[in-house]
């Protein structure tokens, strides 16, 4: 449905996007994740034809956005970061204007009513947009993107400014839209992307740093198998006993956490479960285990690791060494 | 294009802008009609009313166009326009036609006293119609310039003052022609002047060259505005 090839965007000497490529099948919800200024909005603006790429091409439904912009634009519903609303119009007037602007062919009254019911703004139809709360403005923005049932929806931070209840509603809405539409949404809120998207692309500094399903991303990046154990006993005995467990590659002493209680980080080979051997070793010596948790990376950690690139990854090992 | 035209026309009359411009111009028209009536001859409607109104109209027109694209850029609503399946040409034309329609309504309104006078006297309608047509032409050209300037900035104030500057220049440029020592320079200045282009209309001369001039100015600036919108994508 969407094919992005080698997208590069330069603002003067500043490289905002650096050779981004991906393809999206119909009916996928893609989450675009990245810190502020990573290039999420720029990518979306290029796909929608608001900006032009310095290099590369985008096709939407088979139509190139530069060579055949009208056909490509007809297939896209876009909610920009700041919803493009006219404050001096009522919701009804605005949607009716957007309906005409987009040259929608569906029966006007019914179509607008249907969409307003979907995003739950039907009781706000005669209010001036200027007087709406941020959450309602956001919904009017979403309604505007849905006009004409475009096969592709591009939503730039769709849940910003909504209250928790509305966020859940909008997420469910996006999920249900994802069955018929191809959706690209951007966010820097991880749980949101995790909850809604089939596929995640993480961008940082204008380049794709990861691409996959939420689970595969977390899995790929947490290949290392790490266990945090808190045990009571003599420090050096504990250390040697843990080290002696078959499958254990590295044991790091994280220090005395309670009087006589030490915490260790136990690292093993890939895909081995170290919890039972550790328990057995402790039982053998009658060392009480006061806590044990496997430190699988959450998506949050994956994200921070990906975008933290140079900063955190370099800093982390040093800290660990210092702790030893 | 029709969607944008309707939206723009609506916004002229849901905000005070359209009313304020019309009110100020109508008040001034009223004043000049009054002075023509003091003279007691409808012959002076063209020369007395419409030619005096030239300068005031040129001052008011920048207000009509100052928010045209500046406001869209500032509120980021241009994103909706530029990502909709509409060409930049139709966006610009829609906006231009809406502002021209407002000015056209004002011009029609300005004829009300002349119509009333026609019950008591026989004004020269051919002369008046020619003058109104001429007024509409310089207005259209000025509106196109104003729309272009507003596409250059996000600030309505900057757009308004910039357009004022251009409009003042176009009003007084023929006065420099006397000062220019060079004959060619004087010719060019005269050629550019809206004033010297418009004056023949008020004397009952239907000058084809002037019609082409005003229409070309409007076309050129509308074209430039469309290019400007297009070029923003490449920044």
C-alpha cells in the first residue's frame, strides 16, 4: 500500500532523514517511534505530500506522490501534529468544508454523521472550534482525516492532549480502523505503540534503528540472559557457588543490599533458564534466596537502548565495572 | 476551488474584516457622493467619487488580503489545504476570487447612491460603469499582490504593512516620473503606476492596454503565489 524508498530530507546542512526505506501492506498498523526531532513528522509530511524529499520516492496505492500527487493524496487521510482546524468555524462547518475540499463522493450528511459518531463528537457539532477543549479538537482532527474513508491513515501523535479514558477510546478506534485501513501513527509513548501497532519502526536522528513487531523487537534485543538474585550468606562463597553453576557465564556482585544479603547479576548463555539451577545451588548450601528476577528487557528499555545509542550504552558498562 | 472560495467568503463575513472594510469604504463613498451632490451634477460621479476613492481603496485592500495565507501558515491549517487533493493553483484562485468577490460587493454597494440619483436625474451610466469596471481591475491586481505578500510571511501585520508599502508605491510612482531626469525612466514609472493606468477610466476612456495591464499583474502575482506555496515543500 505504501512504499517508501531511500527517503532523504535535508534542511540546509541539517540531515533530517537519512535514506529511510520501508513498505507497508494493506491493513497494517505501523507505529513510528522515536524521540523528539527524530524525523517522524518529517517522514509523515513527505508521505502526505506536504514536504518533498531531497532524495527518494514514496508511492501510495501505486501512485508516486511527486508524479501523481492528486491520486496519492486522495488515498490519504492525514492528522498532522497540530490539527489543521479553523477556529472561526463550527465543527459542522469545518467538516463540511473538508468534505468538499477532499472531493468526497459519499453521501455528505450521512457520511459526516457516521464519522462524528465514530469519534464521538456528535454532540459538539454546532460548537465553535475555538471553544473546544484540546481533546475534542484532536478528535475533530481525527474526524477530518477519516472523511472519505481513505485507505491510508497517517496520524501524527493522535492521542496527545487526550485524557486517559479518551486515549483508550482512540486507541480502540485506531485498532478497529486498522482492520480496513493502513495506518501509520507516530508516538513517543511506548505502551501506546505496543498496544495498538502490528509493526514498529524506531527512528533516531533520521535513520531507522529497528523494525519489527513489538514482541520481536523486545526479543531480539534481550538476547542476553540475565538474572538478578538476592541471597543471604558469605559473600565470596555465594560468588563462587553461583559461578560454578553450569551454564553461567558471568557473575557480577552488585553489593550488600541488606546486612549479610548480597545481590548478584548472573548472566548465562542464550535461551537457558538459570532460575532452577540457581535455586538448586542455594538449596544445597541452605542459602535463603530473598529475591530473584529475570531481567528481560521491556520495550521501554529496548527503546532507550536503541535511541540512547552512544550515550547510555557507553555509560552503562562503565558503571557496572565501577560497581564491581 | 469552490470549497476554498466558499470558506474564504464565509470567513470574511464571520470575522469583522469584511464588514470593517466595507463600512470604511462605504463611509468614504458617502462623503464623496455628498460633495458631488453639493456641486449638483451627476457628471462628476466618475471623476469626483471614483477617482478620489482610488487612493482610499488602495489603502483598504491590503486589509482584505493580509490574513490570506499568513494565518493559514501560522495556524498550520495550510497542512490541510496542501495535503488535500487540490492543486496549489486552485487554492490560490479560490482565495483570490473570494477577496475579489468581497471587493465586488463593495463596488456594487457603492453604486447605490448613483441609482438613487438616477430617479431625479440622468447620470451617464456608461461612464460610471466604465469607472467601476476600472476600479474593479486595479482592485483585483492589488488583491493579487496582497495575497502574494501574505504568502511570504506568517505575520498578518507584516503582510498588511508590506502590502501597504507596495500599494503606496503604486499610487505615487507616477509622481517620480516628473523627477526622473531620464525620459525612458519616466516612461517606465508611468507605465507601472496604477494611478495613471486608472485615471483614463474616470474620464470615460476605455483603455484596452490598461485592462490587459491590470489583469496581467493579477495573473503574475497569483502565479507567483502558487509557486511560492509549491516551493515551501522544498525548504
